[in-house]
C-alpha cells in the first residue's frame, strides 16, 4: 500500500511540475508581436507580455530575424530594457522579406520564441543601368544599349531615356524623353537626327516608385549622308558605361585616316625600294 502511495505521489509531483513549467512557458512568451516597416532599411518591432506575468524577473528580450534569402543567416538583437517592449531594427535590405520573432529572457532561462511574423521593407532607389554604350549608326541615327541593374530595390520596372542636343554655346536643348516599360528591352534607336551634331543622352532605371541616378553618355552623328555606308560594317562606338567620352565624328575620322595614311606611305616606300633594287640588278657590270 505504501509503495502504491509513493508511486502515485511521484506521478502527481511530476504532473504538477509539468503544469507549472507549461504555464510559465505560455505566459512568458511575448504575444501580439507586430512589425511595421518604417523605411527601406528599418522596421519597428513591438510586442506585449501575456498576463499574468511569471514570478521570474525579466532580464531582457531578444529579437530574432532572418531574410527570405536562402543563404542568409539568422540575426539576433538583445534588448536590455525591461520596460520598453519595442525596438527599431536598422541596416536591412530594401524591398526584402524578413521573418521576426521575440523571446523573453529571465534570470533562469530564455523562454520559447513567439510566433514568427513576416514583413517586407519599403522600396528604395534602384541601381543604375549597367554597361551603357552608345553607337553612331549614321548621320541620322544613334543607338543605345545597356544591361539591367543588379538590384531594382522594388518591383521590376523599366527605364526613362532623355535625348538632348548640345548647341554651339555649350548649352543643351531637350529633344525627346522615352519611357521603356519592358525591363527585358535593352536597346533604343534615336532617328531623324541632324548630321554632324553632338547629342547627350541620359538613362535611368525606375521601379514604379523610385528612380536611379542617371547615366550620361555623349556621341555625335556622322557628317554626311555618304558616310552612312560605315554602318554596314563598322558602327562607331562612342561611350562605355557611366564614363563620359567627348568623342566627336571629327576625331573618329582622324583615327580612321591615320592608319590608312600610314599604310599608303609604307606601300610607296616599299615600292620605291624594290624598284631601285631591281634597277641595280639590271645594270651590267663594266670591266676595267
């Protein structure tokens, strides 16, 4: 009889211990966790504690968060204040999904985490288009090519291209603005331009909310209609990426003519040399 009573007493103690532990765990887990994006790089996390609070003294809170990227690691922030039940987390990536949860730490242990809450940071300026190149196709056409930015920092959008003409006084006259809505489209041709004229073109990427910084390139159309035959075999490449090259059609002509002139001079000198050598071989020797 005593053995049975002892066994029952042990089971009751164990059950009571489990109930106490379970009760403490439940009331010690932060509830009603709310996450609100405040910018493209920060969110505010706030929570409340279930009532009644445990008898253990709260030492701190811990916020755990992780981005939706598979390669990302979980990060934790310890909140030392016992009274404040909110915190602003900064240094996040724009337009990125994050999962947050909160745990309470007492003098005894760290209790289980709250249910995860998922949110997305706000949009930011996208990065600029890459490898922007402009080609002179003829005396009337310029062609621009580019690659899409590495980060849109928002919904995938498109591009805005502005064409300006450089006048003799050094100023510029706006001619056209083109919106390219398809992000996979990576080229545009400007036609009906003036021969032997310098143009400046700006391109920016946009995600529907924000715009990137502009990439500027310059180029000049060819001088005459007869020069349009160049486009059949060698369009002139004027500018690369965001670098600026003040590279007019006159400089292109110099670069093309210099090798031709050098080759022509070399041919004349070689021909004169071989003729002189041939004349020396054909001259008979006179015996003394």
